[in-house]
C-alpha cells in the first residue's frame, strides 16, 4: 500500500509541479505528517524531491528530473480516454475504488507523450458517462452501434472535426447531414451525440447512426464545454417542448412496462397502499396519452390532467353506448 502511495506522490509532483503538504495529503487521503515521512523516504531512496519553505512553499521535483517510475506502459488513446472518463468519480467511490482509480488516472496521464497530456483533459471533458438526467426515464433495450461507426464518431468529437452522419430519425427515412459535434453522453445502455447543425442545437441517438465520416474541417463549437450542464439543459428542453402532456397515473404493476414502453419519460414513481403504482409520465401530446392509457383498459387509471380525464370519459361513453345491453 505504501509503495503505491509513493508512486502516486511522485506522479502528482511530476504532473502538477509544486504542491503543499496539505494538498498532497488531500489527494492521497493521508495526513500531512504521513506526506512528510513519505517525502523523506523518497529522498533517502534517491528520488530528487525537495521542500521549499515559506508561505508559498511545498514539495517539488528537481527541474529536469527524469521519470524514476515505470507507470503504465502501452497505453493507447482509447485506453487512456476510458480511464480518464471513468476517473475517480461517483462510481469509483461507491465501489470503494476511488483512491485506486485516482492513482490509475495519474499513471495514465504520466504515460502519455508530453505533447498529448494537455489535450487528454479536454478529451475527457467531451465524454459524459451516466449523468443524473436522462432524455428517456425508463428502461430500454441496450443500443447497438457498429464499432467502426462508434470509432468514427468518437474521433470527430475528440479531434474537434465536423462529422457527416447517415441518420435515421424516428418515422423518417435515413439521410445524410453534416454536424458540429460537441460531446458524447452515455446513459445506461443508451448513447447520444450532442452537436450543432446549421447553428441549432441537435441531439442524436447513436443507435440511429447508420454510417459516419469524420471530415477534415474544424467543428464550429466552444473551446471548452460543461457537458453535464449542457446535457441537463437539453433534457429540460426535451421534456418541456411542444404539446407534451404529463399525466398522473395509477397502474397495475404487471402492466408497468406496457405503459412505460409508450411514454416519453417517467418523472416520478411510488407504490400505493392498494398495490398499484403511482406514476408521473410524459407523453407526446394529449392524443398520445389517451391512446396509451386506453389500451391498458382497467389496469390503468388516469388521475390528471383534467383534459385527459375528459377525453377518456368521452371515449368510454361512446363505447358503452355502442355495446350497451338492449333495453
């Protein structure tokens, strides 16, 4: 354990320059006193680390010092990106792997060629994995995307180049379009490309990309991007756009998937005392909501909004009149 910590300490100093004892202690999750002992051990072993006194002092490596550590070897661009994107984030903390992931990331960056290190961080910011928000709030079958198409899209995003997509939008024939890619978002089994097209925001489902071609010209996009914030904004626009209707519904648990298979998104879900589920679901429009609930018959009950209740009442009255018993 201590050997791994000593490696991490040297890599931190190589990548960031001078760091104080408290900064190193925070990164390594130890006390400043432990950092001091580790520095003394490194110095005794011949590693050229030294202390600078004063208000802005700290620990640093001697200028021009070579790499005394082996780090990771054979790291290619995709492997480096995978670890940088995974990073020491929430997933690592949940599994208890936060410190290990942080150490791995430092080794990956240290193994990259010097000219690629500055771009590695920007590349990682162009990919977002499992954000808190989702355009579609219910389970779907995992998307499938050919490896060659995925690689072409990823190269264009990371290189900052324009991208030609042969894209099959819902209920439309496939056609080619040229976009300025901004970033990639993965939500569970689904993947999305955030881009701009003719100056307008666009979000593309990766499973609907039939072919892709990276173009040589640079993409028209911001130099830096907060992908998490941008994704949340896109989700909010999607869920509030057009004539969409959000309904409050009670549904038999056995028919839950039937309901969710037709809804655009699930906003809330909780169990009721009678065993049914109370769901807040969004539909494309009032007609879509009426159709989705009518097909579930007595297994679903709409509670709101009132226009939806009125539409279902009117339809039920017509059917009852048509099939009622003769007097």
